[in-house]
C-alpha cells in the first residue's frame, strides 16, 4: 500500500509540472501581445521598455517560465495589474468561496445522485427507473447558465425567496455561517449540483443493476441475507467507482463554475477568472488557472489514494 501511494505521488509530479507549463504558456498562446495588457496604447517607447523589464518580458520565454515557476513554488504568484494587490490574496479569497460553493453543490449532487441511481438500479425497467433516467438526462444536458437564469426568475423575482446575486447582504464577499449568507448560497449551489447529480445517477444505476445480476448477490440471497445486508455488499463494491466519478465531478465544479458564478455574481475563482480575462490581467489569470489546475491534480491524487482503501485489490496492481 505504501508503495502504491508513493507511486501515485511520483505520477503526480510530472502532471503538476505540465500544469504549470500550460498555465504559463496560455497567455502566450492567446492572440495579441501580453504587453498590450500592461502598457497603455499610446505609451512611449521608453515606458514600454521599462514595463518589459519590470515584468521580465524582455527575457527569453524559458527563463521567464523558470523565474515564474520558482516564485510560484515559493508561494509568490505576482501582483494583479488591475487591483495592485497580491495575486495570492485575491486567488485564495476566491478559492475559499468556490470551495464552499463546489463542496455544497458536490454534496447535494452526490447524495441525490446515489439515492436516485440506487433506486433506479433496484427498480430497473420500472417507472422509478424511467423517472430517474429522465432526471439524469435533463441534469446532464441542461446548460448551467440557462438553469441559473430560470431559477433566478422563479425564486428571486417572482417568489422573492432567495437573493439573486453576491455571497452576502449588500454584495459582501466575506462568508459567514448565518441565515442571510446561506440564502445567497442556495440558488448557485442548486444550479451547480445538477450535472454531478445526473452523471452519478447514471453511474450508480448501471453499477447497481449490474451487481444485482452477479452470482455473489444471488448467493447472498440464497444464504438468507436480508435486503439491507445485501445492499451493504453492493454499496461496498460500487463505492470505488462512485468515489472516482464524484472526485472528478467536484474537480470539474471547481473549474467549471465560471458561468454559474458569473450569473449569480458569486465571488469565486470562476468569477475572478472571468474578470481577469476581460481585464487581460496576466498575473491574475496565470495564478487563478494554476491554482485551479493544482486543486484538480490534488483531488485526483486523493481519490487515487482512497480507492484502494475501499477496495484493497486496486492497490495490488
């Protein structure tokens, strides 16, 4: 087991390096000169040269990448061009808000998906299965931003049950565990939970329906085990796959929440990334992408380590 964990850590290192390279080069692969985001359009030549030197853009690209990577390893992601604040401060504040939103949405999606999928798998072919399949197909197919707008119109404008924008009263971006702040979380979390719920429902349904056809389930029933004990065996065998799918979905929520956070003006990484793109704030853009990608790599590593704990056969490979 220790060797398996060490091997997974070693696999993650080149992936993390690749992530840093892609995060850095995205700015250079995008159309336009990165200097255009820093210098005014009518800036004189000496000002442009001074800005090039200040931001290190006069050096070869590999050297720029090396300097940027070394600073990033030390926790220095530079300074935002638009706000003048440290990128670390801006990104970490947004990450905490996105983690909260993605965590609640992921929890709702996983619990609802597992419940619907298990019911559909047990009632394979029945009306419960058809309803659960319809819900999962709609959940996977429906656009996030469209659902967010519909929920806003119904629950914010017509019924006035929940706020439509921000993370707190008065547009506050600081989270607190009270009723007013939690009311701001309901609509974006519900919107974001629909896709993981649909995918996990389909996954659990297929796994449970397949498990019910396995010989070991027939054998357990022949030995007189009740429905709840048989279900525990089925849940134990499906848990590693469900964990892997849930981990990927929560990772996608972190990076894929840009439209939902924009619709609800939720001050997370998606909203920050959207702002950085429109302002062409290169250090903020690079830092946000890097943190999101690193979170995805770390989440996959955690899932890889947890899977053998649920099914020891996976750690022997």
